[in-house]
């Protein structure tokens, strides 16, 4: 089929392009509304691709269009209201779409911009399993470049709208824009509410001609035969239209194709970036990521999942059970029942698996976590709210949701194991990380949920030998046209088959399933309980340490002259910035998380107490934290796996202090670099010139020898904390003789103290020279006392 908009240039298109440069945004939109109302489809089809690209940006991300992802009502109220009115499901842009839809125009969309698995499949002449691509692939003529899809106007518009979330990179100044306040996010919500209604039917499209309606897209014959993988599923539209026998049938059957198309486009563009084969390859540590979602992307997907739950749960109770399937069931009702298992489940599972395995170990994972938890709790989006128990306990999950839990078993179990793996590698002292552990523990601790998960695992692990009539069958996903169990008796074994089918369709026939309530996962949960207990004590210790250091800091520290403690027991943590409030929140989150984990996995207090002791959370006599868990090897201390966990989580650390030549240590922030270097050269020259004389003086046994030794000899290195035998052997051969050190004169503190002393002396009318003599005399008396005390201490040690 020829594409009219490519045949000849349009005067209307040229005029609109010129206006887009010269006219303001509001005027351009007003002109577009008039053009859509006044011009026929024959003229409008030539401007449609340009208009879609000018709104959503180019597929290569060069043109940003209207930048809907950064457009906010509070920042740009006029532009925001105009754009939202123009792009509303009942607005002018959709009128243009339906106007072109009525004439059966087609528009080319490059296959090269589709998600990776879809693009690779089409390029290999294999038809993707989604009905969205059936009868749409166009092969280039001789000498042509690239494959294209022939899309109707509604599909073309939605492809661009969905892909703009991925192809358009946010501007540098929009990094702190709140996604839920942006025009794009709100438009997604409006489109979902319009085309996937929770009440009533899909509203019919607005037509420019009185009484006219937009016809359903007609199937096209593929230009080349395709092989296909997976299952072929005809769309609801084709199936219902082909069986249409009366013009007075349910009008929703004429409009269900828009709902189906919208959902398929969103799922394909936002979730279908990983195939099962690609996911299995990504398990290798050397695999490169093909697609990395952003936090904004995840938030939009969460919005989709929440609405899909509300959409599916809007079925009436008598329509939910499989026995309710009949010819009288409307297309919309059948679509509600099949939307999540047919279109969403597998692609979402692979998407979440990738996020759990590759997302950075920071607080931004909260977006992924909440998306996962939203999917796991469809009862939160049911029209009837579950009753709260009288004693204020969490709501009990109704048995009505047991089929959902069983048919989504891996979403609960395998992803929970993936979360455990992440939690064991994060800093649980951080309030944000503690909150994530608390959220997951709270969701899984809902009454009756753990029992339903266990029941699902029992059904999956049920041996096949007890069901001989199923030996010849293979496991696969149910078809879209109905339940593949309809011809079997509704027994427990049927449910078991459905659970097995779910697991094998997502993980493959040769998958190795690790039970969530088995010994391996229980060991991980116990380890997490250990780290939670340790993190609680660490948070308290950090709080105490911060309080002590703040109280014990001298006045000069407020002037910036007090040195930072380079040998602090704990590394920097966001607790230092947020203060006592943060410590309290962390303690609350971890305390409740431990309680919820105990409820879910039936951990008793005795077990938790034993784990706490085994972890070594006791403190030494001085109240200081112990070293990380390690063993002594030939070359020194070797960290154990537990010790590595303690260091990664900031629970313990080695006491690190400078043990080299004090004259050669790095220049500190409280020292003057140039002055320190000059003083070092001066003291080195003096030490070289008078080395023998200083050695003779320090060797004397009288008071003069003690006085010189106090000033010219360094403390014995053996008295320092040497943690490695290698360090001991090196330090043993490094004995330094007496020497003079003038480095203390290069310190801001020393110079400021001298200036303050001269200033105070001037207030008492004491000149600089007498003041200097007084300072020397005072220091001489202090040094004499210290020399005597030092020598006496050494005699006592002997």
C-alpha cells in the first residue's frame, strides 16, 4: 500500500512548520485545533506524522517536542493546561486520530526503534508472539533500507507516546522534577482511565461526522511468510468481529480494539526489553546490560500496574469464576479477566528480575520495590475494602486471592529471594534502606499470605507420579481464548498443573526452583535477622558517638581549626546528616521488620537471641566496637565472609592510624602547607648538623638526659596498635635516633594560640618580648614536670 503523506509535499504542512518557529505555543495550539476541525482527512494525513513527532519528540531523542516529562502545572500553568487539553483522550488530537482512522490511513514506523527482543525477532523473520505486530510488518522494496510496521493512526500515536518515555532523555535542569506532577505521567493516567475503565464501557470515539464511528482496523495480509515462536493468539477485536452476527450486538465489541491496543503498546514499549533467553544470559557476571530503565520509567510502570489491578478487579463477583465464561460475556469483561495473565505477567517478571539483579544498591531502588509490592497486592485495588480486625492488626488476605498468588508464585518467591540478596549487601543503618526492608517484611507478614504462598509451593512440588493422566501433557501458558483447564474436572490436581505451567512458562522446563520456605531461604532470612540486630546496635552506637564528639569538641573547632578525626570508628552515614530523628526511625523500621520476618518465617525469640550472640555483637570492656570478624593467617588477619558483611554494612571497621615517620605524614587540613615544608627543611638541617651531640645528650642518665629524651625521642612504636605481623617485622627494623621536630609551629592552632596569648598580654600592658619570655618559662616548667613523670612511668613499667 502506498503512503499518501510521502507522495508530495503539503502546503498545509509547510505552513504549520513555519508557524511552529514564529508563533508562541498557545497560538500554535489554537491554530491546530482549527485545522483539525476545518480540514478533511485527505489534507490532515500529511501533517499527522510531523505533528506526532513535534509533540513527543523524535525517536532518536534529538528533538524533544513539547517535553511533556518536564512540563508541570505549578511551573508553567498556561502551557500545561493547553497541552493537557489538546492531548486529552477527548481532545483535538484524538479527534484527529479518529478522523484519520475512519479513512483507513496507514503510517510507517521503523522496526529499528522497537524494544530489543522484538526488533531482533522481526529482523530474523520470526513473528513476535504479541498480536500487536501481526499483519503489520512491511518489507522494503528492492534497494530499500530497513523494516517498517504499517500502523493505523491510533497505533502510530500510541507508539510515539509510549516510546517518548524511553527515547527522550530528561534535561539537565529537570533532574529534581517530581514525576507524578508532570504532564506525561498525568496523561498516562487519563489514557488508562479512559480506555481501561473500571466502571462502565469504553467511551466511543468522537467523530467529526454526525452519527459516524471509526471502523475497526482491518487485517492485512503479510507481505512475506513468517515462522513464529510461542503461541498464536488472535486479538479480541478480530475474534469478536469475525463472530459478529447482529448489528445490535454489544457496542463494546466495536471499541475493545482500542483498549487492547493501548495495553499492548504500553506493555511492549515499557516492559518487553528482555526475553527469556536474554534473561538467562544476563545471569552471567560478564553479560552487558542491553537496556537500563530509569526511576521515572519504573514509576510510570507502577501506575500501569495499579490501574490494571483496579481494571481487573472491577469484574462483578459472578463474572470472576471460570464457570462464568459464556457466549454472553462481553468483550470488555473477558479482556478484564485476561489482561494481566495474557499480556503483562511474563514481561513484567523478566523486567523485575533484571531490576533486582542490576539496579544500583542505593535508595533509588525504592521505586522498583514499590512497583513490585503493588503488583503483589491486587486486593489493595479491589472495589470492596477488606475489613480491619478489631484489635488493629493487619488485614487478613482473603482466600479469594489464592488463585492470583498461585498463578504468580515466582513473583512472590523468587523475587523475594532476589530482594534478600540485595538486602544482605546494603547498609541497613541507613533509614532509607531500613525502610525498604520494613516495607517488604510488612507485606509478606499479612495474615494468610504466607500460608497461600506455601500452598502454591506445595502444589508446584507435588510429584507427577500421582497424576498419571497428565504424563503425556507439556506445560505451557493458557491461551487467550479461555482456560485450557475447561475440559478437566476442577480438582486440586488442576490447580497444581496451573502452578507448574506458570513456573515453567517463566523459567523454562529445566528450571531449578528454590522454595521460599525451604532451608536455603530460611538461612538467608536468619542472616538478614542477624544484620538487622547488628544494624540496630550500630545506629545506637553512631548516635552515642556523635553526641560525645559534639560535646567534647573544643571551642576552636567551631572556627575550623580543630582537626577532623581520621581514625573514627564508623564511616560516614546519612545518620550523621539527619540526626537523632533518623536514628529513631531506623530503629523503628528495623524493629518492626524483625518482628514481621519472625511472623512470616516463624522465628522465635530464642533463635534471634542466639543469632545475636553468634554474630558477636557484645562490646569489649571499654565500650568500643570489636574488630570485624577475621582469622589469623601467616601474613596477618584474614576477613571471614561475616567480616566482609560487617565492613560493607558499616557495622565494624579496623582502627586505622598513621604508623610511619611522623615528619613525613601527609599535611593536615589544620596545617599551613608552605610553612610545614620550610620547617621540615630547617629541622632536617639541624638534625643532620647536630646528630651526634643530640645522641650524646639523650644517652645521659641524669635530668638533662631525661629532658632531652622527652623532646627529641619519639614514642616506642611497639606501644602502638600493630594488627599485622608484616607491620611488626617492618617496624622492628626501623629505629630512629633523637631528632628535633618543628612541625608543630606550622599548625593553625599553635599560631592562633600564640596570637591569643600576645593579645591577652597586651591587655595587661605586657610587651611582646616579656610575653615571649613568660611563655618560654611556662613551657620550660611544664616540660620539666613531663620529663620527670615520663621517666618515672618507664621505671614503673620495668
